[in-house]
């Protein structure tokens, strides 16, 4: 699966990434982590969002599982992202829990939209709103919203200016029975964020008040 701005994973594609994604979900992992990973694998998502395992970071926590996704329209990717589930059975002072979710989401924008001074606040509200809309409690949220613009000159001068929005965030999911967070719910909320950034219409009849980004000028071919 190609990402809108190039592949997010830093390893080989396809099966190699799947093996890396499964490494920390083996039978020797703690039961709460295995249960959370199983929930991620079983989650049913919007058909426009393609999700697959990818290489998980090895130094952020004793156990990690990662997914990458692209919002797809035909043969074009409108937005892409990565979601990483971290687990430290001994807990982590900064997390205030034993689990942590870390994400990167990005998409192309019209340059005039990228210049809107309210855009970073709106994008952050999409993340927190997606979690709240699904009744998901979380702690210690943190992150950044970054806008970048590219202008082309010389031999590349025929290319139109391009702008991109990038959301990096992390939060601690509330742990439920047996110390297991609602991993599937958090994945669904994250996909809601991806869909909003991509400019997709709301998925449910009760979501008409959700504001999404208009379709970008030219989504990237896959």
C-alpha cells in the first residue's frame, strides 16, 4: 500500500512488514497486550480506509504493534497515517498508564487552506473530537500540528505549489477490564480523523455537524 506522500514504513513492503507487526504480539507477550492487538486486527473499518500491519518501533516500549493506513479513492490516496500501540507492563510515569497510542496523520491541502491561521486548532480538535464522539476516555494527550509548503523553480517551475498538513499525537487510553484498553474503539476514532483530514463525508447519519477538509486539488496516484 503506497502512502499519499511515499510509504510510511521504513522496512520492506508486504509480508516483511506484517512479520514485524506480529513480532511483539506473540504468545510470550502479556495477555492485555495480546488482547489489544487482537482487537486491532479484528476491527471493521470504513471501506475507503486500507489498513495493514507495519514495522513497529523497538525502543519506545517493551511491546509495540503498528498499523499504517491510507484513505483511498479509486487508485488515489487522499491521506495516510500510522498508529502505534505501545505497552509497558510496569507502567510509565509520563504515560500515567501501561498503554500509549502514538500517531502520525498527513494529507495535502490547497495552499490557501493551509494559510488559514485557525487550521492547526481545527485539526487538533478533530482528534480530540473523534475520541469524544466514540465515548473514549484518554489521558496525557500531547502533539503537534505542522503545515508545510513547497514552491517549485527552474526545471520544476511548472509544478503548482503544494501544501501539506501533518498531525503527530500521543495519548494514554483508559484501561478496562483486565487492564485492556478499547483498542478497536481508538482505531475507529483514528480512522475518523483520517477520513476528516482526507475530506470524506461523515460516515454516520448523526455526524452531519462534523466539518471536513474539502477535497484537495490533486490526490496522489498510488
